[in-house]
C-alpha cells in the first residue's frame, strides 16, 4: 500500500487508531494546500445533520463556568476545546 501523508506510520504511529490530539498539526484535514479530501462533502453533510438533530434535542447551551475555551490551531477554524453545559428539553 502506498503511504499517504496522514497515514505515515513514522509520523502518526498506528494509522488506523483515532487520536485527534496526537500530531494534530501534521494532519491533512479536508483540504489544506493542494490536497483535497474526496470525502469532505459527505463528512460536512453528516456533521450538519448531526448538529441539526443535536440542537433540536437541546434546551440550553451555556459556557461552563471557570473553564476557558481553546482556539483550534491553523489550518482549522473554531475551537479545539469548548466546555459547555447542555440542558435537555
């Protein structure tokens, strides 16, 4: 099997293990630079449906007291850690 950059065992260890925090700055996400993930549209659709269903089931979302969010490093956007208190409907 040809080595793909985000599956390189020398960089990521076990390429089939899921560990979002390990080597996160070397991961090729959905399309940083010249690389484009062919599964990105499906993944985005799945995330949109997940969030729609989640938000329909949630009564309240509040920042967790005494905990600070962490911004995600480039090239991602948003947060890598966002502590929230979730209230049911």
